[in-house]
């Protein structure tokens, strides 16, 4: 049996992943499964996990965001990528609450690219925050239309009707939404201005938001029916694995020797790709009739490249360049530039200066990058999981030499994004590989391929200074930060400018424009040009906030000790909510006072100030997640044990308190915080690589060692009740954990560490040279 995709592509119908694996295991032929390729299951050609059965005429679609059919089934269109965070469930809850839908009849459809959706991006913890006002009013619009038409069918006035649980009720009678769609004359449409003017429910009248439910995507993930990019297949396709060049930008193919590969059964050919977009220069694609064959052949193909200066790049070179930029008073962007900074330092009774650094961090998402590409009837389809389709489409258009309206990116679930799939660069070589041979090509990268083509979090250097006046009062603060800028490389139009017209990457400085009142403040962001031209800096869960807050909150701890003040009390004193730190509607109501509230609460929960055993300490950190215009207030206390002989650090417990405004789906919110906190722990103690001769040293999980299950500490998480604007939860917890651990190490041992990741050797050195 087969089926047609929306674009006329006939696709093979095959059993579900779960059923296939059970069958193969029973037959004892798992090796045969591996040889047949990584994905012997049907892909959902429309990309929608909740495919509609109704024809267009049977649907009531008051806006583009959802439709209701004749049986009352509501399908919510999701433009965000699903990568384990259950974003579809959260967004569907927003619609369903305002619509007064029957939740048991709600499903979601993860849509393909189309200009009507606007900006398609899943990152920055933006999904709920950006979608809430739009989807709330869309749901309310549908409810209003259904009430009006339901009133006509019931023969009553709309004012006498109430919408509840998928039905319109009045005077003891009711009519289901499906019956209204089937029998009524639903023609009402809304202009953008009308939608903006529709009021939404007060928090007290919400029936779904804030209440738990099983995530809509869980059943399909459990039974194996969920479709990921690796599951995409199409009739007649072949496989390809790339030979990734030694540098990201300046490698060129000199020669290809595939003589040894010709002995691999199923091997087809090897081709150097011509990439007009410059996304994947120097790539050689190895084609075969199965992934196993392509994989074996790729190991045998010998490619000679010519490469430029990046082939000799080391981690030390990147750090030295960052330090040089900071040492030069000229250059960079002045994100904050209050008058009086230099005067305050000149007259200070005391001042403190510290330098903090971080290493390169890789993504290592579970599902390696992959894409299936083919052309049919003038339309190029790219089947893959992606977090920022709107960014990838122009690159694809340039690479393929066609307009964007002739390209469709088909949506799949993502087996781990973490920001890697914000960069859709991997779609380009897959599309070029298909174009080169004129048939469908499924490109799959091995783990080492993936890492050599990764867009890692740039290494960083930061220098922070603080001036103290009379009685230890903070009078000024200066913060200089240098790193590679992912937005400058991938989406420079997204970068704002400082007061002097100098652009800067917000995502490489988020968190440094803090809510502390510190007198005169200066914040300078510097682009590490060597990093940006040597590799492709990328977005990685919490991006710059992960390393900026490491420095800021470690420094705040050091400043507290320098001032002779308890670290919690010191921060609370500075979180006074005065001036620009007062906050403003709609997103930062309460300002620094809300950050102070989570800090005070986490200190209470964690037993701050109580006695601890020898070599055990509590460390605190507080952040606002990422962005000042959508702050998620976070505070963390880490309890750690330090082995003074080995330098090993054991995190025994993490306590976190969060104020994220209105919580849409509590279970997913808690899972987001758990995942973010553990990622922060992983990057603090376990993760980190370095560049050696132009490439990351660690290309597989034998040497790159993320957090293991045995090292997961006790987690205690609390959300402060709030009815304020819902903000982001995907990343904020990540930002507070590393500095809390570093500060706890100091509390346990008086050893101060200032580099991430924190290795045992660094702890031993800090113990020997305590400052």
C-alpha cells in the first residue's frame, strides 16, 4: 500500500518503528535491519502528527491556527518544532482554553513551511511567550463565532449562551461544536485589528491553562508511531554520507580517490558538491543504495583538500584573541554605557577585578543531523527536523538556484535540538546531493561527521570589575565579554545596535544587562573575529546566557565576600527594583523585586546559612534566564561535596525556584526546568571540548562525556504562583546552575574556580592557590 504527499509524491507505506523492531527481533535479523538503513518506517508526508480526515468544506477555520470539523475535533496548527518539550500540547492548551473546546477532541498538526505562517522559529524560549497572545485571541474568536451561530440554531440570543467543553449551552439546552459546524452557516472572519481587540479570559476563569494533562505526543512516542527526520523515506531514494572537510569555510577539494570504495556492495559514486550559498564548502558526498554501504564506502574514499589558516587553529588561539580584544579599549559595542564609570573607579575605596573563561561546548544531540531531499513537479522538498525553517529557506534557495516558493521544508519531530537545529545548514548539502544526481537522496551523518560540522558554543573570555565606595556600597561595575557571535554569522539582520550605531549579538551577551543596581554601569560586547571566521559559532541551550551568567554570578559571589557580606544578602541589597530595574508591563512587571523573591525563597528552601559537614558547601546564583524584555526569574542553590585529594566535585542537590509568570502546562514546565538544570550541571562539570588543528578534539561520546545517570543529583523545583505574562522555560534553568556549583565549591573548600568546565585538576590547583 502507498500514499500521496500533498505535493504529489508517492511514498512507501511501511510498518511503525515499534512494530517493525518487534518483528525483526523476533526473527533474529536485526543485522539485516541495520543494513537496510536507519529508517525503515513510513514518514508522515504532510509533516502533521494529527492528520485531518475531513475535507476543507467540512472545517470551520476562524483563523489559520486551527480548524474544527463536523464531529467537533479541533486540530491546532503548530509552527514550532517538537523536540521533547511538548510544545504542541502547551500551545494547544492556550487555544482550547479560550475556545472552550473539549480537550479529548484536540489534536495538533506540525505544519510544513508556508509564507502564511510568518516567522517559523523554535528557540530562545520564545514559543509560549510569543504565541500566547496570538493563540489566545484566535481561540476566543472561534468561541465567539460558535456562540453566535449556536444561538441561532438554538433559537436564543447569544447573550444567553455559554460555551463550555465543546458545546454552546442556553436555558437547559445545548448544541455541540461539531453540530454547529455541520448545521450552521459559519462564515465569520476576523481582521488582524479585530483579533487584537478581542479580550481574553481573566486568569480565574481558565479551565485548562495551569492544569496538568498527558502530553498529546506521548502515545506516539511510546508506541513508535512518532516520525523523526531519521524516519523519512521515499520510494526510489538512495543514501549518502558526507566526507566533511578539515575546516568549516576555507577547504577546497583537490582530488577524490574512490578506488577502494568501489569494492563495497551498493556503492554508487562520490561527488564534490558545488555550493553557491557557501554553507557547506568542500563537501564530498558518498552515494550508495543503503546507509550501511554509504558509511563503509565513505571510510574508504580518500579526499585531498587545500585549507587555509583555520586548519591550524587551537583553543588557545581563540582565548588569546578574545583577551586581546578585551585589552584594547577601542572596539566592540557598548550595550550599557552609563556616565561616571571611570570616575567611580578612580574614587573607589576598594575595587575588584576577575577574569572568567569557558571552553568550546558541542551539542551532541541524540539524533545526528540528517535530511531527505528530492524534486517533484518543480517543487524541492526537504524532509528533516528543524528549529528555524525561515532561516534555512533563503540558503536553500541560493544553493539550489530557485525561488523560495519552489522549496518546502517538511516538518518532523526532532530527536534533540538544543539549538543545533536552529542552524539548518545541514539541509543544504542534502538538497545539493539530490540535485546533483537527479533523484531522492537521504543524507545521514555519523556522530563524528555531525561534530565536525557542528555549530558549537563559542569559547569565551570575560573580565568584570566592581567599585566600592563608603561602607562597601557598590558604586560602579564594568563588564567586558568576548566570544564568537552566532547571530552575526547566521542572521545579522537580527542584531540591534548600540547608541553609536555598532551592531552586537544579543544572544552572545544576554544576562549581562542585569537587574542589579550597581551605580554607574558599563557593558561591552566584543566579537571574536577569529572564532567567527574559523568555525560557525552556534546557538546552544541558553546560548550566551550560559557563559555570561557563569561569570556574572561567580563575580557577584566574589564581590560579596570582598565586601564581607553574606552572598544572598549582598544580592538582595542590589535587587532593589529602582530606576530601570523597576520592570514594566507586559513582560517584566515587578522587575528586580521578582528576582529578589525567587532568591529569598530558594535560600529558605535550601536551608541557607545552616551548618554543613566538612567539605560540603552551599552555593547560590540567581538570573533572569536570558532576555530583559522577557525575564524568567530563576534562583538556584547547589549543595556540593569536594574531595580535596582528587579534586572531584559531587553535586548532591540542586534547589531551584522559578517565576515564569503564568504556567501553561505544569508537567512540561517542570520537565523543562529539570532538563535545563541537568544540562547546566553537565556543562559545569562534564562537558567541554577544544579546537585542535581546526577541528573539535572530541567527535564522539567516548571522549566527550556529558552527565551520566549515576551523577544526577536530587532536584527540588518550585514555581512561584503568578498570573503575569507567560515567559520562557526551555533554557532559563540552565543559566543559574554552573555559577551556583562554582560558588558552592568555594563554600565547601575556599577554592575559587573561574573556568568552565570545572575539572578535578582545576579544583586541585585552586585548593593549592586559594585566593
